[in-house]
C-alpha cells in the first residue's frame, strides 16, 4: 500500500505499514557490527576523566569472595553476603570509586528514570530517603558510595584496577586472578558483576578518525572542555558549535543542558525517542516520615508486578511506567473482557493491545506538536514504533529545547550521519561545521560476553568461557555455568528482567547469597551447576524467549533487539529470560525453599 499521511481514524493496516517502513529504513546488514569498539586508536574514549591515577604496589593475597565490579549489583551482593555472615570480601573495579554506571555517567542532567525510592538500593539499611522522586546522578553516586562505606567495603577494595584474567586451580579449588597492576589474587569464590551497559560504543561513521574537533562519549564527560558540572552551566561552550549524536535516554537528559549553553547545538537524530512527562518533585518529608519497615521491598515488588501485568489493583509508584503497563498489558485485557461481557479471542487481544499502544503513542506524538513550535521539527521528532520497542523516555525540558534559536535538529531520516570531514559532520550532503562532537551513542550490547568483560575466564580442564559461550550463554538460573565452579555471574545473564534493574540485582543477590552461605555452612570446596540442570534451564529460556522475539520482530532496531539481528546469540533477547520477571524471581525463591539444591553440587 502507498503510505499517505496518517488517516483521521485509527487504521491498523496503515499503522503496521508505517512502522514497517520506518523499521526498514533503519535495518542494516552490519547489525551490531556497525559500531566501533573502544580499543586501539579509540581506547582513549574509555579512559577515566574523573580520578587521577594513583600508583601502588602489587598485592598478593587471598580472599574468600572476590567481586569484579563495584556498581549497584555488586554492592547489593556484598551487603547481603555480610548480613549472612560472609565478611571476607574484596571488590575490584577499573573505576576510581564505587558506583558503576553512576561513577561513569556524569553527563549534565543524569538522573534515574525509575523512581528513586525503588531504584536506589538498600535505603532502609542506610536509613536514607532520596531527596527527589527521580534523583540526579550526584545523589545516586553519593548513596552508592555511602553503601560501600556502611559495609566497610573500601578497606579491602582494589579500585583503579582492571582484571586481566582469571583461572580455576583444580588442586587448590581457588580462582587465580590477575590484574593490570601486577596483583596476584586468589579467592574461593568469584562473582563477576560487570554491568550490562558498560563499554561505551561509537558509531562506525566513515571519517570518524578524521574529524579534528574535540570529541568524547557521554559516559566520560569532559568538563575541562565544556565547563560546568552535572547540574549544567557549561560556560565554556558559549562560543562553540557543538554536535551531539544520539537521542536515546542519555541524549534526552543532556541535550537540554547543551542547548542552554552552546553557541549553536546540532542534534543529529537517527531515530526519535518517546518523550513522556517526567513529573519530578521533591520528596514529601511527611510521606518519608510515615514509611513503615519493609516499605522499600514492598514498593519495589509492587512496581515489578505492575509493570509485567501481574498486579492490577494496587499501584504504589503510579508513574508513567506503571500507568503504561496497566493500559498495555493483561489488566487492560481483563477490563476490556469485562466491558464486552465475553472472552476475547487471541486475535482480538492482539488487535486490542496494538490499538492501545497506538493510542499511547499518539498522545506522545501530540505532545510533540503541542510543545515544539516549528511544525517541520515537530514532525521529525515523532517516533513511529510501538512504545516498548525502545526504552521509553521521560523528560520535561527535552522537547522545549528545540524551540531555542541556537538549537537545530538535523534529522537523518533513519540513515545516521553520512560521514565526517576534518571540521564537519555531513548529512544529506550538507556540512555542519563543529568545534566539538559528543557521542551519546550508548554501550556495547550483543557482542560476546568476554569481549565486553575485557578478560578471559579459564575454568576446569582449561576450558575458556569464550569457547563455552561461543554460541551464547550457558548457565543455570543465569548465575552459574558448569565447568566454572565457584564462579557466579551477577547482572543480566540469562536472568528475568524488571525495568527496575535494582530489583533484578536484589533477587539475584539473594540467590547468590543463599548458595554462598550453604557452601560456607557445609565447609565445602566447590559449588557448581550440573550439566543437566544447565541444559534444562537453557530449554526453559528458549521457550520463554518466543514471546519477546515476536514482540521485537516488527520493532525499529535498538540495542534491545541487537539492532534487528534476530538470531544474535549474544543479544539481550537470547540471553535474558523472556518470561515475566516475577516468574523468574518466584522460581528462584521456590527453588531455595525446597532446600534440595536441585542441579547444584556442593562438594
Ligand atoms: P542508546 O543505545 O539507547 O542510544 C544510542 C543513540 O545513539 C540512539 O539514539 C541511536 O540511534 C544513536 N546512534 C547510534 N549510532 C548512530 C549513528 N550512526 N548515527 C546517528 N545516531 C546513532 O544509549 P543511551 O546511552 O541513550 O541509553 C542506553 C541505556 O542506558 C538506556 O536505554 C537506559 O537503559 C540506560 N540509561 C538509563 C538512564 C536512567 O536510568 N536515567 C539514563 C541514561 C541511560 P538509533 O535509535 O537510531 O539506534
């Protein structure tokens, strides 16, 4: 069919054709390989601009539990281990301090997009309530560092230290860990907690090497160049022509600051994001004072249940995430069934939810027309895909930024920047002269786990993890892999996934702590998944992946769908449990409750 302007009435065929056309513009044969790795000539993009490197002597010693990574997941795990009486813990991280994502991402405007009362971990343990509903980066980072202090984790930490490899020693039943500082560390148990959006990625645009202006990635913000700090005030950009590539969750948050301060800002857009109201506000002290013990866990669980369509009657968070879920998942079907007074067929349910999604997207597109004064710019900012094809965005200052006279949206109609010259970015033959170019282009996803990790894990019989996982991850419950005893994976490895990463990390830390405590109580040498149990979990994962695969099949590409590479064995779709996160969490909890340790050998 030929695609004219949107019809006045909802037309499912038109919508499908429109979404397909927009998706097709963006599908690329090179998929995740379109990005440049931050190694070799690009490695400086990953350097730490925040902490001066301190020299120290190499360390040679042994710890009971060594955790690689000092972010949110590792801090929760360390806290839960300590509560269980396991205190000999060492954390190693490349960064100059704790915080993980929140150590690195210090771009102006950085802010959690999940409500801070459920996103900031261990609030009750630290007797802390965030100051605003969606806290900003400095507060989150300070809280994560307060956790590290509270649990005494600095004492044993090796910061500014990058692990270079780890090898299992079958005789001592220890892991031997090497680092770039020449350390020789051993540990009974190792937890690998690298985060899932860690390694900055750059667009493989021709001439990226030739551009002679100043460049950096948003996760390594160069305040020496821009001036200002995380709250903005980028005074050194006042005479600069600045370009930014990337309009995802990060772009949404930093573009308003760049627009405010740069002499001229060019926003190079490949695909627009959805931008819903943020509605941030300071925490009500009366509400905070009335919180009862157990409140954070209850609120966190409720959010995950609502967002995956399980809880229908109680919505404690009541924000964009939960309201969308209530409108676009099973609760909406239940309401519609009641209205019709009969069961709906599967085809009717599909059509009903598709239309509900369209209506939600239409409201967001209307918001753009209402806010952005130039109609051509407004049209170019409109996203044409199902709401959850990309991580939904929330911001109140992003759209008005395009009403500023010094801000230009350069829409590339799905093609991206064509090439760079020494002084300019080129789109459709037009040269945009730039002093500086900022990459808000996200993080490596969909490549081999050990490539993103940055080192090899060598297990029993010298088997390398990169070989074992060459065709995708192989784990039991996402935490252990047969042949790699006493090694645990935290983070998003074959896990159920809540939009609130902290909840996922909590549930995994709980399971990890149970396994470690049981191992310690038994005075055992090893704890390992059996091969059979791993096979069973893989089968369950494969079955559960059908639903999300079907959802993403007609989505515009993104890191969530491996840039449209349907069968990428290293992508998020292949390597996360595709069922409801609550099913995954309940399954882990039921597994622990049996006390039988099915599929895990502790010997
Ligand atoms: P994303 O991967 O979401 O976005 C990358 C952006 O770069 C996209 O707009 C992409 O366009 C664009 N891009 C990539 N290559 C090119 C190219 N060649 N030409 C033009 N544009 C290009 O990264 P983000 O850093 O924005 O976000 C990553 C994730 O981090 C989020 O989804 C979220 O989970 C998390 N995050 C969370 C925050 C929070 O909680 N507050 C804040 C920020 C991030 P296209 O869409 O066409 O691929």
